[in-house]
C-alpha cells in the first residue's frame, strides 16, 4: 500500500509503545464514533519488532523503588495479564532476591505494593529466606540473602511474539501500519511551532498530531524538533546542576544457556519464576576461580525461557562512552557488530548461576556463543519522559524501560484525546527544572 497524504494521528515507530498507542487510540476513537479511514497511521522505518522491543529480554516486573514507577507498572501488568495469550505472556512470577544492603528498600517496595493492591509476598531474615528458596528450588545455595520479594502476577513473554500481538490488535482496531518508511523531517506551518506535515522516504503526510515512539532513536527526533541537547536539574538546595546531556546510551549485557527450558521446574512442578539477585557477596568465577566481584554490589537475572528455548538472562548494563550524537544505531541489536556483551559477561553470568543454584555449577560449557542484547537511550535520571512538545508532538521516551510498559499506549491515548493522566504526571520533562526527581535505590541496576 502507498502511504496516505493525510491523517489525524501519525505515530512514528512500530514497537511496543507505538503499536499499543495505535491500538488504544483506535478503540477510543471508535467508541466516540470518530474513527475514520486514516485516523491513525503508524510508520516503521524497517519491520515491525525490528527495534528494541524485538530484542528485549521480555521481563515484566514491578519491583521498582520509585512510587511513580510502581503505579505505572501496576497499570501495565494488568494489561499483560488481561491479554496474556495474544501477547505470548507467561505470568510465572518475579523474585527480587537481596542481600542486606537492599533489604530496607525492598521492604518499602513491598509495603507500597500492598497499598496499591499489587500481589506479592515478602520474606525477611536469612534463615527464612533460605528456607523459602529451597522449598521452591531445592538446590538453592546463594549465601547472605536477607530478603525476598516474590511478585505473583509478573513474569515474561516472547519479545517478537508480544509485538506481533500488539500489531494484530492495532490493525484489527483500525490503524494503518506501513513498514519500510523512514521519516526524514518534520515540517512546520508558517508562524507556528506545530508540525504540519512529516516528510518521509515515500512522500509527505499532513497530520494533526505526531507521536514519537521511536525507542533508542528518540535522539534523532529530539534533534529534528530543535529541543535542548543539555538540561539543568534543580538540586535540593535550590541551585542547579551544570548542563547535563539530555540523552546518553547504555548497552545491555545478556546471554543464554543452550538447555531444555522445560526441564527446569520448581519443587511443586511449576515453571520457574523470573529470578533476580542483587548482592554484595563475593562472586568467584566458576570457570577459573578468579574473583569477579568483591566488596561491591552486583546483580543479575535469569529465567528458563520456552520462547528462546534455553535459559536467558543478563546483568547490569554498561555506559556507552561515545558522545550520543556519535552513537550509530543501525544496524541494531543482534545485527550490530559494535554493541554486544563484553567478553567478561559469559563468565559473570554462568558464575552467578552457579552462585545461585547447585545444578548450574559448570554451566559455562552450555553458554551459547551468539550475538545478544541491544542499546537503550536513557534520560539524565534514567527514567521515562512522557510529554507534549511543539504544540502537537507527543514524545514517548521510555529510557529503556520499554517492553514491560504495555499500558503506556492506553495512558498516552487518553492524553491525545484531551485528558490528563495522573500516572504519567511524574514523568514530565519539567521535573528536571522543578527538581522533582524519582528516588534512587541501592540496586546496581540504574533503573530500579
């Protein structure tokens, strides 16, 4: 199909946020009797699920230290569970397993989860944690664990499978989705900052509202809109930080074991939950006996994954040291030769598995030698920005929290239709100038 010359809502990006927004927006327009032939158009420069959503590890969780993120994720988890089959989602649960340094923070998370009606259990004390874990996984052997936060409705999904599910929802609801169409510029009308039309590789489209849902490519559209490359953040004492880069990049480190995921069951015969460990315990290489971590926090996560046919997981990302304008995003993900897990990751991941469960001792022999991971575009505080710019451009900047936030499209579509979301309010761009930042946990992960 050739692209239309006009539409009401033009969404850039066919990942999870673009497709979710298209789906929910079409549904709401239809309910108002306002859905037309080209009301909602989605442009994707490559293929559906070819960006960050398509290579995501697929984990859905709500163990955030930040109250605003917990409310946001509570909303998304409900959408995952309500559409589990169509989105290839498995609510196997998620376990945040911690040493003493994380104990107090996780206790706060648990009690605040209870306040919003989110289902989880919290186990405290080393003896009780050890007992709880061994009743679930009899070969559990991680030492120094003093708290376990066990979420019951979260879990994981197939990365591409979920995005294909959103694609079907959006098309069925009435959205027009065009692949292989690159946006090259955003055009304003005379005397206005609003975007009147979008120039693409396949022609010009006039539009009333633009939604940028481009994942790591958000930097490119920020530049097209002439938005600030640096920002100042208000400190608690009322002074402001020096200019900080609005965007930077982090590279994910993930990998897989070549094993049969169906052979890993809990003591009750159920599928494993997603397991995440944050600890300052010494990590010794299971391969050569060298010390990998000592006197510092480290963390990792893993899950037997039936969609990837193996055990998949990862550890905390590393900063891309290049200036963000010099970071090349294409080819992306598994096709990139530049941004891949470092050589040290294989040893860390397999040794962390052995640290956690006895059956994984020696598992480095089963590590898959393959490309993995991708890079994410993050904000100065590592949390999302959802806001309107230039009168009619809504930007969804997920700060690499993307896949798990299935409900963003529902909330954003409300705002596109004139509403205001209390859930999205803490994520406005103005929070930097106002000093309304999200609290920071002691996790080694920059976005927990």
